[in-house]
C-alpha cells in the first residue's frame, strides 16, 4: 500500500534537515589541539549549533563568539552566542561583528582560529567598508533581494563592500592559522559564496560586481557605487600570504541532505531520481519546467516510470514585482500547481531547510492534485496571487504551509515531487 503522500513529503523534508544537523556533521572535522589558544568565531543560521557541537567534543580550553539569526541561538558555556537580523543586517550584527574582529586580533602563529560558517552569514557578519554605513548595507541588501540576481551574484557584490568578507576575516586573524568549517547553502558549494567567503581568497573583482549591478539595474547609494568604481572595495586574492597554512572543510552540503531524503523515499517503495543539488533560475520558471517533467512521467512514463520521487536542491530567485507575502519556495510551488493544472497523482513539497522562506517564519508548503480546486472553492485566484508574489498567503489559506520553527541548520532549498 502506498504511503500518504503528504506524510511522505514531510518525512523526506525532515530527514534532509536532520542529516544537516551540526551535532552530527561537525565533530568528525575538529582539529588536533594547537600549541597556543583555540579561538572560535563564526556566523550563520547554523553557527550557534555548530558552536555547541564544538564545545561538546573539544577536550581543552577555548573561547570565542559566533553570530546567528534571531531565534537560532543554542546555549553554550564558553562560546558567546549573539543574535542579529537576517536577511537585512541590523545594528546588533554590526556591533557583534566588531567584537568578533577584536577576538582574533593579536593572535600568534601558534594559535588556531576555528571559523564556523553557514548560510545567512552574509547578513549576520556585518562590517561596512569605510566610508559605508549600516544604512548603505541595508539598502544594498534590500535591492539585491528584490533584483532576481543569483546568490553567487549577490555575494560577489557583498564581498566588495565589506571589511570582513572576501577573505578579510582571514587577514584579521593573521598570523594565526585558520580552519574554516563550512555548512554549504549555495549551489556548487564554492567556499567563496558561503557567507560571502570571509576566510577564503576571492578571484572576483570590483569590475565584476559593477557588471552585475548593471545587468540587473540595481540602484546603489552614491557612496556604494564610489567604493566599487574606485576599486577601494577590492577583496583579497588567491596567493595573498595571509592565507598561508589555512584550511577549509565542507562538513555537509545540499547533496547530503538530498541523499538522506532519497533513503526515506526508497524505504517507502519509490524509485528516486535526484535531478541536481544546484538548480537555479527564476522560481516561477522552475515551477513550469518541473511541471512539464512531472506530466511527462505521469502520462508517458518518460524519462522515468511512475511511481517515483524527484528530488532537487539549489536556490531559485524571485524578481519581486508585487506586494504580497512571498518566498522563492512557495513561488515555485504556486507556479508548479498552476502549470500542473490538477494533473492526477502529482504531489510536491518545497521548503528552505533553515525554516525561513523569504522573510516569513514559514519553511515552505505542499501542493496536491486538488490544490487549485480547493483554492477556487475558497474564492482565491491563484494566478493573481502569483502575480502579486503572494504565495505565502495562498498556502496559508489552504492550510498547506509547512512550518518547522528554527532548524538551526541551512543546506539551501529542498524540493520533492511524488508521482504516483
């Protein structure tokens, strides 16, 4: 007997989140004790949970400070946990970053900085490059989030406006060694794009950042544009001596999460096809494409035979044109439901593994073959909701929102389709 599709979708999502918990994936990567001090710093939605994993498994003395999102703190005894805003930085993040930089100054070559970095660190680790202000950084972040730029493009711009990203945190730690443990939330798992690469060299340039600004028509404050055009925002490049002896390790990735979900689906009797862990593009366009694949499977058994499960990860984008409550995962799902138009036997879930899709404390949602019919029965107009970027309101009205609460991890978006 086939399992209930809603239950299976949620179990797959929960398995993906569980596989990325720092308590499981951080301890195997802890280093040998250094001759000198161990100082722990970090930023991201998973950084507090990563810090707790370090404390629980570290045999000697340590101290440090990490910055996480409001609501994502985990009690620690020796590492200070500070909460700040995401996705738009705030004064708490600004002050905490200044204190973090003070923690690593004055260290020697026998000391080791253990840097715990996860998704969300770009907003949480906030140190505007002089003469930029917090207001400037907030304006840029808001413009980037609404622009439709990919995460790698957004982070390219951020690296060139920061006194801590683009390798500058590594420079602040010099001459101490740095071991960076990364929990990847970006397509391709490139360390330079995880929290905008605070401890790794950056091959991109101010000219690259300006080209992205031009490509998307992003409005910049005058001071921000001057930092880029003058070249004063140039980041640290490969070969810089401050990176000597440093090491970077990926402790978990979106692929690991997808494989955990695949195990759940296989145990339920489904063939599983992982389409990719780094799919990118406009969320509503991705929804249309995924609907076309699902319908081909459901009606023609190509390229796979039903019953099956399709899994994918990555990070879609949303070009905001409306005024509704939206996020990239629910926008993908609403476009998917419209394109499926009630195709029998197709169910889907999309959600952000950090528990927050867009600006909402909602991870994502579920669609079923009768999603549109139930919406019309309530007087909802799905196409209008999509046009207004209002998918959270749409799925809340149907009772189909997926709410996890703070997951204290982040391995990007998770998408699952069941085709029966």
